[in-house]
C-alpha cells in the first residue's frame, strides 16, 4: 500500500512526503509537490470515491514505544488495515483504499500565531502582500492537508491538565476565518460556524493521562482541559462526530493503569474495525460480510 507521510522538516515549514518503505526520519528539501504528483499519477488507488483519507496527528514529545497515545494510533491503524484487506480480497493483501497522512506536531511543532499572522489572516486574499502570503504559508498547507482528510486520528497526552502547546499551535493554524469557519453576526449570539466544505469528518481522539477521573462525573472532571477543549475547537472544523478513547493512571503504574491500557487497546481495535467495516465491508456497499476480530 501507499503510505503518504507529511512531516515538518527541521529548517522549513513545508511538509515532506515519504513512501511507506522509508522510515519516518526528518527530511528536507522542496520535493513535496512534485513527489506527491508522481504518487498520484502512478497510483490510481489514491483517488476515487472509494478512497478514505486518514490524517494522523501525533502531539506527544515522546517517540516510539515511549508514547502511550502513539501506541493507541498504531493499534488503530493496524486494525483498520487488517479489516480492509480482509474484506477486500481484490487488494492482494494491501490496503489500497486508504491514503494515510502523518503530521507529527510533537516532534516538529507548527509555528505559533503572531499579531502579523492575525493581520494577514484577516486581510482579503487579493490585498495581501508577499510577506503576508509567506506568513500564512504553513497555515495554508496545514488547512489543505486537513481538508483532504475524511478521518482525523489525533493522539495526544495531557500536559498540565491541557493540550501540548504544539497541538494548540496546530489548531490555531487550521482554525482560520473564511478558510475553515465563517463569522456572521446575522447568526445572533453564535456567529461562528464551520465552512460547508469542512464537515462530514470524523475525529478519533486517543489520549493518555497521568491521573484519572477526568470523565464526566469523575472527581477530576473540572481539571480536564484537554478533551473538552479539543471538542470545542473541533466543532469549528466541522468535526462533531468524535470518538474518544484514553489511557489513565500512567503516573501510578499499578494494576489500574495496566487495566486501563488493555481496555483502551481493545477499544481502538473495536472502533477501527467497526469504522472500516462501515466504509469497506458493509453489505450496503459491496454485499460483503463484516470482518470481526
């Protein structure tokens, strides 16, 4: 299958595309646009009504097996591929119906907004200076990437009861007036609304927390500035279909943590299987039977 990876280069804000055969190391150079065009031209399975695009966003500053939230996403994608290939024998064992995009904001944070950025964003396109266009370049690319996605697979730890700064920066780059949301006082006391073309996306939110009890009714509910904040911002991006699974008790490292981790891993497999079944295996699409793990 084709694995399309967007990562931020060390010395550039341009996302770089890598095929699945390459390890996800930092890359540099103005190769993105041409390389992606070549992938599209050579791989007809990357386009078409059957294709699902999954944008994976990782926010943990820990890499590899040191990150619980990343591990949940790995398990989700493994189950997704297994389900799709099982119900589509014509794929020859490969998941040819899914485009995977990877944005690692934990390792390569987007730029923070500034006064000049805000001024550029609120300046009509036809009136923007070259400098303003350059200021918005990273935002433009992140928005274009987001708009391509059918499913956003977002993994994040809880840092100081809230979002990692790099993830907040991503949201600040992508939530932009007249790009992903509109502002209209004729709507009354709720003048903000997502753009029409931003809807119909699903958010799979996978989290890890050191403490516990952050769910509704839990004794830490009022300290949860992670999931509610993400849900609020996601609404402006047209993502009201939200599925949240999280691992708790990490700082305690006891049996409760082990149970929470096991339940979360089982939960993401069930969720990925159900979602892939609905897209690729359900009888209303191809007459295929559902795949079960």
